C-alpha cells in the first residue's frame, strides 16, 4: 500500500483523504424507444419552454409545446411554426420559422424525461 503525502498549500487545495472520497452517482437515463412519451424543457432568453413528443424511428419529432411556451417562442420569433427535436443531435430543439435566411434557432434541452409508451 502506498501513502500519498500532501504538504503545505496542496493540503488546503486537495483536502484530506476523506474529502477526496466521494460517492459517484450515475443517473441511468431511460432509453427512448419508438412510441415513448418524452417530456422536455429548454431555456430561452425569455424563460423556460416545456412540451412533449412521442419518440419515433425517423427522428425530427414535432414537440407539442405548452400554451405559455408557445407564447414565449412567439415573443422571440414572430414567424414561429413550431419546435422539433433536432434530427442529428437529439439533445437540441430546433425552432421552425416561416422564413429563415440563415438557419433555424436551436436550444439545448435542459431536461428530458421518458415517461413510457404511447397510449
């Protein structure tokens, strides 16, 4: 067994052996399967938007936004058509606009909860 000697300022920086022992908790995320109901939340400059979608094999699912979330997006983007799960990176939401010359706004999902299959 080897002993690590922590001296001087390093002791204050690194702490004691007990401080260095830490329980690591890994959150096991339920996998999305085709037909899963997924509740999401993402943050915009005007507040949090919430909604849900049903997972599919094709990707790029339309997000059913809560009414107040749709109002938030309309205040930011008057020509909003809706929001979709980004097809290439499922951690991002893509906002669809009536007209876009340089692409669509995207937001990283703040939370995603898979609640089960379609009813």
